[in-house]
């Protein structure tokens, strides 16, 4: 041990973060200590503030600093469209694209055959209530193109039959900048099935 | 310790930030688990979807170790089925049931061959009946085979109409008598015919839940199986 107990405890905590191990956590802590005024104190303050104020939106499951997140509270957003995503990271990815101006619903996972994750464990019953209560006209299923993701999508689509809302899903296929030679055969197969008039 | 063989990917469990522990079912080695380094990476994640046919090489210093897999895709099955509700449910049910009930490192070559044929035929005409036959074969391999060739009471091969929920043996209509209400109906689909797929799945489901799952510490059967049975029953 080279530092104090407090520094060692900080390194141990940092090493638990994604992307960091004991060595990289040690480097990060040394860097923070070297820039106490500019970086470490503001970072500690920001972390404390977020820890105190962050909460799940009671409507969509997004993160915010009040019971209703900024997206759900934004009156300029369309209310007729609900985009269903697996987790908050997916919501943020869609927001980065600035292509969607409706509202979201965060499931918090996908149905899993092996891990015994069922519809009640996710936000699916709450989603069905929202579609009825808000009079949604379209539900966009923006779930992963995996077996679990699409199984969840099919389940939701079936549950929404008769709700009056149209159910759509994101296209699957060749990504922007993708070369066919480097794609797996599952992606190519999905792209061929989803081909459109040109 | 090492081996290399083609097999079906049954399950993928995240391990750490970028790794995955996978379960592969092969003809020669049975259900085998191992670590894939970078299994959650952008390159490998699309390959490691349940149902994929893989060329898998497993290596460990000692046989009792978890071991590491290196995998090459042979063919993907999930990609073509993502938009097919029943097909995807079928793929999930088959892989989840195999992962659920197969003991580790015990070879079942006949069941493997049957599983590969069933997975390759998902969506083809008569696939539902093939799936029902596969569930019977699975029960048989696990020691809970149904004997539907003759009546358990009289030995008769005529007028078989019921299945005993305890023994899995057929019972003729005349022998059932007042017990008929307590027996499971024996549909044509379990006797080589085409009618009564839903009823057939109810019979195999009874033994999957009540006998197979019960023998495995009363763990609940994967929900994917009942989801598929519900979908097939509506067709």
C-alpha cells in the first residue's frame, strides 16, 4: 500500500466501475489528486448532487431529477407516439439522433427464457395502461435485434392487439458505413427480408 | 484438455464487461459451458445468438475447469426468424428446454441430430407436429418416455383414448371406465396423426412440468416453452 487508507478505499471503489481495473483506477485517482481543485472537488460535488436528486420517472422510467422526467414534462413533444426501449442507455442513444420527438417507455430489460424474466418483471403492464390512458396512436418497438429483444417485441405487439394503436419496429439490416463482406449472415438475411423499393 | 466440434449454441450469459459464458450442445460432448473472451463485443455478439450453429473449440488446462471456447459461425438461425413470431418462439423454446434439462458433458447424439433437424426446419409445413415429436423424444432421453403403443390395463392396441398422467402409458376407452375424467386425452397427433396438436402439447407439457422439471429440483420450466405451446395451439 503506497497511499493512505482513504486513498486505497477510493481506488477500490473506482476499480468497480465499468472499464476500470485496479491499475487504471489507481491512475485515475492519482490524476484526480493531481487536479484536486479543477477536477476532484467539482466531480465529488457533482456526484453527490446526482446521488441526492436522481430518480426514475414515474411515467416512462427514464432518469431525471424529479418524479416526471424532462421528456415527459415537455409539452412540445408528441403524445401520440410511444417509443419502447430496453433501458435508459437506449433512450439516450435515440435522443442523440434527434430523430424522434415523441415520448418513451423504458422496459428495464427484455423477456428472457433462461433467466426467468417475465412480463411482470418488466414495465409491460404499465406500458399497456399508458397506451390506453394517453390514447397513443403508434407504439414504436426500438428493441435489440436479438432473440430476447425480438421475443419481447412480439409479446408486446400481441398484447397491444385491439388497443387501437399501430405497432411498428425499427428496421433491421445493413448499418450506415457497413460493408456486406463484413456482416454476419443473420444481419444479411434480415436485411434481405426487409428490402424496400429503390 | 481440448476438443473441437460443430454444435448448437443454447445459451449466452454475460460475464464481466466484454466476455460471455456460453453453452454449446454437440453430438459428441453434449451440453458444454465455457468462456468466450470478447463474447459481448460488436464482432461476436451477433454470432452468439441462441440457435446458431457454431464450429466450437473448447480448451482448458484441467477437464474440470470451466474452459474457454473459440467459435466460428457456421450458420445463424435467429437472423432469419426475428420477424417470425412462432418461429422465434420455437427457437427459444428448443434452446431453452435443452439448456434447462440436459446434464452437462453427457452426449446425446440422437437428440442432437433431431434437434438440429428441427431447428433447420422451423417454419416449414408440419413443423408444429415435428416439435411435438421432439418433445416426446426429449422426455424419452431424459427418462420419462411415453408408452402409447398399448393399453396399460388390458394390453390391447385398439381404441386407445387416454394417457395416464402418472405413468405416461396409454389407456383404452373401455379400460378407462369411471377413471376417464382423471386421465389425459390421447390425441391423434401423439399416435402419428395430424389432428390435436394443442392436446398433444398439453400431454407433453404435463410431463415436462410434472415429471422432468420436478426431477430437476422443481425448477420452473422455461416460460418460452409454454409461450410456444400457446402460439401453436392458436394456429
